[in-house]
């Protein structure tokens, strides 16, 4: 297959600045694949990289969630991918250590062992829908289920068949922000693991979270929301997972007995109490098993995180292929790479709710 020598990409330039540039095709590292990017989905981390200056200079490619077609395969890839395969997954966008790792581009390099195959069934999800899943679903795995001290809430893993009614034995757990892209996926996986799920959202998104399996829904804007959850659970709620940065609400919902209370967050905010039995936060970027620099610190490679990610993505691929996982609602927007700029602005300003923005990059 003949490939171009250059491509267009949306790149981080400097804090608060991004641009669409023509740059060389990414170098193909040994355990990576080169894909032609078909669709990408936007995440809050994308605009935060720009605003917070988390990118390489003179450039780094932005974007994490992708779906595309394999056009080249690195020599050390052991998975049975072939050129022409359609895949979806997530990448380390705006990587300060590997500037070519993002996916807001016409072509992208993606790590093969955490890439998932697009189902072949004609009734399967579209590539536009599939690209909304990866970042959210690895965050769910890391935040709710990954084994290890302070890695996650330590919930019982879902049944390998993805059936509702696993080892959670009907215990209540709370997801703050159930109508977010991560929240709707978290609800589904917690239900598969056998937990009953309480969540918060606005009244207009209640139907969405109930359709994903939420058992009880509370309005986060109610000043007594946390207190109502604590009363509802008889002051015995052990698990709260914060997808929207509401630690005080979670604290009021959790049991007042700190010896049983576990708080997890996806946003790296400080836990509201120092005496929880456990507190954890997620970092999707650890899934690749590669060292990187971000947020002013060095993150060494962690093979346990990588091994969990590989197994988790294999499980998720199976769920998706069997029609057992429903993606977050999405909207395919126009404009390609140029359109992404407007989408990131809307996302930053809080003008996107209950859906994910998706952009088509290649129509070949």
C-alpha cells in the first residue's frame, strides 16, 4: 500500500495554543500499528492539554479516542492484526515524551496490544459509535476494578460473560456523574459485576442513566443530594466513584464510618477526608506500560497497569462484539480536523451534555 509522506494533524503548540499543521507521517515503533484515522471522539482531557500546557514543543499531536484502518504493522506486534483490519482504541494524545502519539490526524500510530477489532457483524456498532468507548472504558476498568492497593475501588470484577448478577451481590455503589461518557459505561460494568447503582445527573438525563442500568437517580443540584443518598443507603454506602469532581457530595453520601468508606475519582482532585479506608484516582495514560512526563512529574512505566489494560480491553472487545455494551450517545459533527477546534471550545465551555462529539477524519 502506497502511503503519503506527510499528513495533516491537530497539534499542541504552546499553552493555550493549537494549530492544524502538515507534518511527516509518524514513525512506526516496533509494537505499534499505523492506522488511517476514520473517526475520533472528543474528551475533556483534550482541551485540558491545551489550556494547562500539557504537550510537547515544538508540537505534539492531540487526541485519544479513535477508530480507523490498519495500513502498516510494526515488526514486534504479536497480535494477529492484518493490513486492512478496522480497529478502535485510545492513544496517549499530547504526549510530552512521544509527540506523534495522538490521533487527531489523518494517520496515527497506536499500540497494538490494547487496540480492539471492529465487529464484523452487520448489526454491530458503527466506527463512529465505537470510537466513543475506549478512553471511558479503560478509565472504568482502572477506577472500579483494577486489582492493587489504592489502584481502584476494588470492586469485584464483572463476570467474563458480561451477564448481570456477578459477585457484587446486590450491594449499593455510587457513581457521581452518571450521564457523563465515563459514567454511563461505569453503570453498565458495575451492574455486570452484580452491584446496584446509585447515580447523580440532571433530571433531563435521568432517562439516559436508567437506560444504562442505574437503579436510583438523584439530582446533583439538590443541596441535600448527598444526605439523601446516605439516608437511602442507611449510612452503609461503601463505594463512591466520582466522575465529575464532586468530592464533598460523595463524602456526604458515603457512610460516616470511615473504616469502610472508599472514594475514587477520575479527576485527581483531593479526597474530602483523609481517613477513608482507601482513596484512588485514575490515569489512563498508564495503560500503555511506557514512561512519560505530565503534570510536572515523571511517570515511570508500570507493567501491572499495562497487563491489566491488555486483559481489560480484550474483555471489552468481547462485550462489544456480543452486543452487551451500549456506547454513550454521540453526535457526528462536520468539519474534520477544523471542526474539532470548535468542538473543543464547546466542551471547555460546558456546552456539551449527555453526548460525545465525534468527527470524521478520512472518508477513503
